C-alpha cells in the first residue's frame, strides 16, 4: 500500500514540477512520511536515517550553489530513507544521467525549436524521481 502512495505522489510531483517548476512542501512531506515509514517497517530505520542525513547535506550544498531549488533538495532527502548510503550514491548517479537527458531535451526545446520562449529551467524533480525509481528497481531485482 505504501508503495502505491509513493507511486501516486511521484506522478503528482512530476506533473507539477514539469508544469509549474514547483515541488510543494505537502508533496515532499508526504513523501518523507511514507518513505520513512517504509524504511522503519522494513527494519532499515538506522540506515534510512543515515541516508536522510547524507541526502540532506548533499542537497543543501547543491541548493546553496544554485544547482537546484529547495523543492528538489527536500524531495531528494525525503526519498533517501528507502536506500542505504551506497544505494543513495548510485541513485544520485542515475539522477545525473536523467538530468543530463532532460537538459538536452530542454536545450533543444527552448534554444532550437521555441526560440522566442523564455527558458523556465529544468524540472529536476523529474530527474530525481527517475533516478531514485530506477535505483529502487535495480535494488529490487538484485536482492
């Protein structure tokens, strides 16, 4: 049941981030509540807490450097309890890959096709969701 909530919330986050370039506190709060509950119920509370701390530190640095927004930081941290710290780093690599693909897509869209439109930036929440989701799939298939 919790997996369904994570999936539905992920779709909601992806749609609002792509459309509005915003990830709300309600969305990230729900994600943290569900991911944290799932980590605790699977006996991974301490490992999940370590990953949450690691993701928070990485996210804050990226926010301060202007790499991504506050919603992206909160989303990254909210999903972190689902992973061990090592898996979180693998998920981060997948996120960068999906982020690169998004960057190419939006570069073509806003610089080559729709030159008159203002570039609204990348919906990096989508890359976070894809990277985390892909790592969850890999973890499930290899365990």
